[in-house]
C-alpha cells in the first residue's frame, strides 16, 4: 500500500498539460498560457474628458474670449485649421487634434454670441485623456499562469484581442455505482446520491467541463455498458464511485485490467479513502473512488483537484496553523479531517466517519495530518485547506 504523498506524486507525474486558443468571449476562468498583451494604445488618441470646448493652451494665457469655429464629434477624425483665439466644441471622448491641446467644460465658461469666455488659463493637456495613458501597445494585461476574470475579459477585448492562449480546460466524466444508491430524492431505504451536484459545484471555480453519466448497477453487464460509452473519450478525467473495495461486487479493478488500463496504484495509506484506485489509458485518467460520500470528496479534493490544477499549470496550496488540542492517529497514515478554524487555531470536529454529513456542513476547512508520530500535540503546526463554508 502506497503513501498519500507518493500517490499524489504519481497522479501529478502523469499529467500532460495541453494548450489551446479560445475566443475572449469563452475565456472566463481559463488560465493564460502566455502573457496577454494590449494590441493598441488606450486611449488610442488624445480625447476630451468632458463635454465642453478645446483650446490651444498658449492662447488661454493671453486671451479670455474665443470664437467657436466648429465641433469635434465623438468618432470623428478630420483635419482642422487652427485660428488664433478660436475653440472647437467637443463631446466627451471627442478627439483632440493638434495644435489644440486642452479643454474646458461647459460649467467653467460663459457663452455669449457664439463666443466662449473663460475665467482663467489652462495648461497643456488639462482635462485631456492622453494617448496610451491607460495601456500602451504591447503592455501586459495579464501575465502567464493567471486566471481570466470578468474584468480581465472586458479589458482584453477592449484592447483589441479577439482570441487568447490558455491551458486546455479539463474534462471530467462521473458515474456512480451501487444497487443501493439513487439520484432521485425519495423517502425510502435507498441512499440518495449527492455526489454529482457536489462535484459539479466546483466546475467554475476550478475551470473544468463536467458530464454525469448516472448510476451503474453492481453487475458486469452494466459496467460493460458504461465503459462502451466512454471508450472514445480523450484527454478526460474519468471518475467512478464505489466498486473498488474488496467486496464480492467490486468489479472495477478486474474490469479495468481487461480494458487495458494501467493501474498505477490501488489502496492508499489515507483515511478516508483507503481503497482509492488510479489508472491511466492513453490520454485518459481514471479515478476509482470509494462509495461513502466523505471518502469520495476527499479523493476529489486531494487527488483529482491537484490534477485539474496541474493540467492548467496551477497547484493546490495548503496553509499552516496550530491545532488547539491533542489528537491521536495511526503512524504513517495521512488523515483528512473536517475541521473548524477560528482565531485560536484549528479544531478537529467530532463525527469523522466517512458516511457522516453533519460535520461536513459545520466545518470550514479540511485538516491534513500526515505526521509519522501517533500523537499530534496541542499547539503543533498542521496543514489545512479552506473550503466553501
């Protein structure tokens, strides 16, 4: 039986990072695989900050009365003639054309008989949005290996990028096995399966495509049928729940071997999730997770999520904090425990059995204990991972 750390290393070593080009409109939450740069200056020309009039700044130092000789409309680009002590009417965003180099808003002038009277002189570029003052052409908008957010999408497109280079979005396919589980919300002895909704809830945050294929019954015919559905998939993370322990209906390990999957490990020194299996075939990754819900989501967070991130050149980051009580554990066994973090530190919550959901809803972090000693002493620094609560 392999350690958790060696199992994780095995998963990450198997990752093949792929890149693609996507339209900016489809790039939300993708990770940039190159620096994304501005393809134009912003603003792309000197323009007016407000509605008002444009002047030549040197004229305003010697004169207070100016004749209106035209208008510079937004989107208009034309040659204009300069006349001493003249001005042009301009709208917000209107192009300011040399030698006119400053503007004064309506509120700061008087208009009498097609003439503008100013109160005081203006310096060059007063109330002017200067070419390239926001972004210059070829300036980096988003560095490589960063997530593309909504605000970044607006900026990237506004600066003339039609497509962006990103890491390929991972594809996840899930099916669950067991005669005792159901996807229907019923009030009977069957176990209601909440795993599809749980994993799907992370698809935007972690940036993956998700497809749920339903429940597979505990027989070889049903398993063969589901594997026929997935046989043509490529570059996909396949996840099954149940059927990987040592019971008489746990068919998956033998079936995977018959389908030429290479099983890289089966069973880990980890709790919950000891029976977890990981296999590879061509460009696909296969995770066989135990059926109990907490075992399943521990496998998702601490084996599958690191792979999802690695495929996008990212990594899972664990934090450190002190534990506020003693805790006994088995030597050499890695524990993932539902915990609660407050100002004092970390606390392991009661109810850690892999079928219990109450502590899952009360927790606000996962605590990772991988020390080789069998006693974690109060005040020791341990690893933890925040989650959705």
